[in-house]
C-alpha cells in the first residue's frame, strides 16, 4: 500500500482525536483573543474557550456561513497581517458577492500536503504525468492540484481549461497518465478526441482521472470508466476551506478526510443535531490549522454521510460518502422535493440515453412544469420514429417512478445540448427569473 505520510495516515483514531482536540483548543483561544469577529460571535453565542473541554464541545461553537464571508468582503475575516499573506483566491460570485480567501505560506503548504496525500492515495506517484485541466487563476482547482501533483514528484502539464484539441494532442505527445478536471470537461474531452479520430482508451496512456468540483453520479463514473478505459476518483473541496482538499483512494469507497487539518460533522439540516454514520446530512467543517482565513463550523450546504468503519486501504481518517446534492440544490416541483442528482442517476441507468441533459422548470397556469431534455446515443438516434416515442415514454416512466412527480421529456440529437469546460449548469429554473 502506498501512503504519502504513513505515520499520519494510519495513526490510531484515539491519537487523531487527541491531536484534533489540542488543535481545536489552540484555535479557539487564538481566535477569541485576537479576532474581533470570532470574539464577538462567541460572546453572542454565550461560549468561551474555557467551555471547550472535549471534541464533542464543538457543538457549543457558532456556525459560519458563506454569507459571513460575503458580509465581510473583501478582508474583514482575514486573520494575519498583510506581510504574512502569500495568496488570495476569489470565488466567481455568480450567486452573490464573491468570497475572498487569504493564504499564508503555511496554509499553502498544508493544502498541498492534503492534496499530495489524496493524489498518492489514488495510486499516483513520481513518474506519472498529470494534466491539470481545472481552471488556473482565481478558481482553486488548477493551482491546488498543480501544487499537490508537484509535491508527489509527478510531472505536471498545466493546461488549465479550454483549447481542447491541443489538450488532447499534448496528452498523447507528453504521455499523460492522469488528468484532473471536472466530470463535464472530461466528457467533453472524450467527445472531442473521438471527433479527432483518437480513442482515449486505445490511443493514449491516460489511466486515471481526478474528478470533482461539481456533482456527478456513480452511473456517470461507470460510463466514464468503461468508455475512456480509466479509473475515475472523486475529489471534493470548496474555496472557503482552501479549495480541493480530499479524494477517494484506490478502493473508491468514500473521501478520506484528513483529521489533522479538518474536523467534520454531519448535521441534520433542520435540527442541527449530528446524525449517525450512514445517515445523510449537511457537511460542516472546521479547519483546524488555517491561518489566513480561519474557519470554524462552516456550513458547506453539501449533503453527504459518514462511512462507518475503516477503509480497506488502512487509512484511519474518517470517510465521507460521495455527495448526493446540496441543501439549496433541491428543486420543489408541485410540492415534491427533487434533486438533480436523482435525475442524473435515473437517466444514466437507461442504455439509450447519452451523458448530457438539461432540466428546465417553469410555471405554466400556476403549476410547476419540469422539462428534461435528454441527449440520446447515436445508435438510439438512428431508430425509427415509433422506437423513439417508446424510448421517450420509457424515460418519462422511469423518472416518474424515481421522483414521484410527472416530468416531460424531450429527446435531443447527440451533440446538440451545451457542453461545459468548467462546472456544468444543467438546471434552468425560470420560476426564479
Ligand atoms: O469546486 C473546489 C474544487 C476544485 C473541488 C477542484 C474539487 C476539485 P468551489 O468553486 O468553491 O470550490 O465550489 C465548491 O462545489 O460546496 C460542492 O457543492 C461542489 N463540489 C465540489 N466538489 C464536489 C464533488 C471547488 N466532488 C462546491 N462532488 C461545493 C459534488 C462538489 N460536488
């Protein structure tokens, strides 16, 4: 088994908990003493650092939300002097005011170590050639994975997003063995390669993909792996916590959350009470060692569950299941809760359906109306009209059974729906426009 840091990655859990408690205690005292924001928050919440006597006292601390970063834009939450900072990343601000995250040199180093452990847990190492096709710049994906990949001694090809044909040429010429990008971009790369007469499976050395930054289902993984002849590992993070932070290992059995850097809670979003392993709730993260922008009990809005037991790889750190959506992703259609991830899961289980779809929601005669536009495979597209009607009805039935709500389905020609180089935007909710 390949570990980046065997001492930490396989440390007995009691020792990890002791370390987390020490780090938490130190963090809370530091913030109470030196951060006006956190001191006020803790006072308002009626909690003093002396009240934190065990890890379970974490629940006494106040939450932080994205809105706190927005309210304090640009630098109200930055904890260290300017002289100590080495970098800013800034979110795109498409859903509100942007958020700014500041990093000290130690923050960059800890982030890099998290990713070095993650990448080596997927089996990558010195000698691998890793094409980083996440955006470089204010987005955290490109630079984050770049530093992590260099740290494990791999060769990095920093292509960023776009110019896809050239990306594919470089993949062949530089004998790339792994790619890091969004699942949407990986699908696009696969299609463009086919149009160029190149099979990723047979004509390149690509064997692994480090894929995340947006939701993608298990069915999508099956399709990507068999089509491109690679293993696809999920990776998760958010810019407020640093960027991409943890991934699955070769066992593909949940994300390994590095306990020396993070304390994770899964809470019932309605009651804010912790849920049991295996039960889904909102992921709440405390960054135990962050300096530039400390984060306590950050409500990510992402839904997941803790995995019970220790992974077959021997790493002792807690594991999280792949994400099943966001608290604010949920669509309410005629009173029924629907997650886009359920739609993807159902569609990709139908053999005539391709990998691309769009969801459009509108209000017609004061009733919610959901239209799912579905690209079908070139093979299905060559079918006769009665067969196409049958395919459409089958998709409508399967979606109705899964979602408990009627959905209109429109079949789309292969290649006709939008493709995305970064994160996909598959839902258009006209009710909120
Ligand atoms: O997407 C950081 C990142 C870069 C993660 C590269 C992985 C790889 P943000 O732009 O702040 O940061 O978006 C964070 O994206 O709260 C989730 O809702 C979603 N997300 C990220 N990874 C996954 C994943 C980066 N593996 C938001 N599965 C998060 C599902 C994900 N959703």
